[in-house]
C-alpha cells in the first residue's frame, strides 16, 4: 500500500490551488491541512480580489482541514521567526511552518523565502 503524503498548505499554496495552477494540481486530492490564520489570510485575499461570497464558500469548504494551534507551535514559531529575522517571515507563515514541523508533515509553499528550508515542498 502506498503511503499517503500529507501537507500543510500555507496561504500561497491555498491561493495557487484556488487559481488552478497546474503545478499544484497533484496536491488537491491529498490529505492536506492548514490553520485558522491561513484561512483568515485566504478569506481576505479572495474577498479583496473577487468577492466575499466566493471567499465564504472556500472557507466553508476548507474548514475540515484546520489544525488546532498548540502552545508548542507558538513557541516553535517564535524561535523560527527570531532565528530568521532577516528574512521577514510573517507571523502566520512562522506559525504554519512550526505546525507542519511539529506534526511531521511537509510545509507546501511557493514563497521564495522558504525555498531552501528543511521540511518544505517548494512549488511555483
């Protein structure tokens, strides 16, 4: 039996999937996760660029993939942000990356700042 890969989708990845970027097609049917904060960002971006009804629909569709933020995620995210202060990672990106690490799942993004980091699946 083939192992099912899991990914933590950052906002970049979520948007690329919504935009139907062919490079993200292979991730659509996998076991994926994200956070409330990433959905906040996604809702804002979709509302701003399209309309709030489409944003509401996407949030409703994605609510089943949300992971609960744990204290260890916050601590790891803070340490990561401090370690990489020159890269100017957002708090949401740091939290998502920490959540992926703590759950042993790949962090899926196309954000150039993450390109050469451990545990990252980088896709443009």
